[in-house]
C-alpha cells in the first residue's frame, strides 16, 4: 500500500518534504513548490534534490508516489483576461519543468473555473490550454483533479473530465480522484466499486494515477468542498478503508489532505498535522475515536 499525505516544501525543498513524510510513517507524499495560493517560486537547489532522492531510496519511497500540486489560483478555464490565461499556461509549463528537474512524475492540477462564461466554453479553454502546455515527451504528467463543483468549478463530473481529455491531443494526461470532492459532487462513496466501474466505462481506470483520500464535512451532492479528518465526516472510516484498500487501485498512491486540528475537532486554531495518527489508524484498520486528544497529547509533549 502506498499511503501518505500533504507535506511542506519549505527551505529544504524536496529534502524537507521527504523528511516530513518519513516522520509521519508515509511512503508517498504531495507538496506545493511554494505557497498554494500564489505563484512566487524560489529556484531549485539541485544538491537538496539529490539528497532527497537518496533519502527516498533508502526509505523505500518510490518516485511514482511523490506528487506535486499546482497552486490553486491557476485557472486554465477562463480566457476572458488573455494575459491571466497565458500567465497560468506559462506558470504551469514552468512548474512541469521544475518537476522534471526534481524527477517528479506527476503534478495535480485543478481544471479551472468558468467564471462568467459557460461550462462548455470553460471546458474547451482547459483543453486548449493543455494542448499548449503539454509536450509529447514530457516526463512529468498532469493529473486533472475531480472537483466538488463549487461555484463555477469545472471537472466535477466524469463526463466533464472526459470532455477535457477528449479534446486534448496527448495521451499523457491522467486523473487524480479526491474522495471528498467526489462525495460533494454527488458520487456515492459508499459504493466505491460501482463508482470505479463507471469511471472505467467513461474514462478508463488506467487514467487514475493518484487518489486524494479525505473525509467530507458535507452531505453527498452539496457542492461544498470541505475536507474532514478520516472517519470524522460523512464518508466514515469503513468507506475510506474500502477506497484505500481497493484491489484495483492498489499500486496508486493515496494522499491525505485532511485538516490540521486544534484542541477539539471544531477548534479553528488548527495547530497540529493529523497525519502521523491518521496513517497509523489506516494501517491498523482500527478507528481511533480519541484522534484529536492523542494528537494534542503527542505534540504538546514535543
Ligand atoms: Fe487539489
Ligand atoms: Fe484534493
Ligand atoms: Zn478540496
């Protein structure tokens, strides 16, 4: 099983991410190369990258299980302001180059938002952008994430993802599932095998290269996108285990993007990463109903 979580990139870059992932007991991880909400990026330090790659090897972290995430302000759907659209295209192209420089194989991208334009237009703008970004011999592959359908978000149904992929001239574009987004978009995650059948019919199951495993704070089909800690949301622990341990996705990395926690589940201070404890309970297949208390005790002692 390849299980990990979101980690920081920070001043030590990929080496920092690797160290953090190992400290959580993860053998997969995902990072932003800078702040997720902006596009300011420092140049890469190849020495740190080499050290990171060595550490990954020593800790059995495979290259295909480390994932980059593009900043979420990138919007490939909207061409109304051509300079912004072109900026998104150039930024993403540079981000792919940066990934290749670090030997990172996958970059997750939110397809985009169709602000003040029709969904159809948004979807074809995304395909057009991808055709300008991707090159046939790229060693890093873009993965389109399935979205919750908040506001004018594109890519919240399998049909929309298929529509984008159909108009792209390249095969080397994949899909990243997000269990919270799928639930919020209206897919029943309590019937995950049926969902995979549907995915296979519409898109092809071999397109799935990464799964974001998150519980959801919202009921099915609410189009909200609010992640919950594992077992503390509407999906529940057993359904999440069924996703993570699904035989058909056994070689695919599962990445937790669950919220940091404070003193209790609703505390907004969000001081502590839950990943060490969530990974533990997933590996043991045993729900920890004292998750928040255990996390607080652990980090307060440190
Ligand atoms: Fe995402
Ligand atoms: Fe996600
Ligand atoms: Zn989300």
